[in-house]
């Protein structure tokens, strides 16, 4: 089972930001770094908060609104936490967005190139039905 680490580096009213690194199979290649955006921390409140730092199993999920993605399972008092396309915190209700870069949309902090990043994420997991996600906070070395 693949193990991805979401390392959060910014908690702000504009969102919670982090990175996920996708290792590349061929040796010598740098990992693909995807930026993440979530809602600000609001004590794990449903549809208003990012999820707590912990380790979770993510399972393949599909619905009419969000076909072919992954759901973060076993989040205390929460369901329906998905990975999907979006740029600012306003695009999410507790889910996790992916981008290739950080920037702004209007006056809001954002992840950019979300559709491309989501495609890279799903391609990396194309043969997987589930993976382990560990959410941590950045620690300077």
C-alpha cells in the first residue's frame, strides 16, 4: 500500500496549506510536489475545518459530482472528505484540493493548476484502490 504524507506548512484564515510528494519510479528523478489547500483549522467542525493531523486510509470513491477520486476514511465525526479540484478555500467544504503552484485568485490565497495536479495525483494512484495518508506539520530541520 502506498503511503503519502501531507505536510502542512501554513495555517491561516485563508486556508491550510501543505505539500504531498509523489515519488517517481525511476531512480534519480525528483519527486513530484503537489501543493494542498484545505479549510482553516476549526477544531474538526464538519464542513468548516480541515481534518486533524493523524494517519488515515484513503479509498477510491466515485459520485456524480466527484467521479474517480479518493475519500479520506475514519476521520472522527466526519465523512465525505474527498480529494478534488479547486483553488481557494471557498471551493471546499472540508475536502483537500491539489495544485502545482501557490498563488492568488483575486485577493485570496490559492493553489494553482489544480486540474493538472489532480490528474498527476490520480495517475500516480491509477493502480491503487486505497493508500495511507499521514497528515503532519512541517518541522524545520
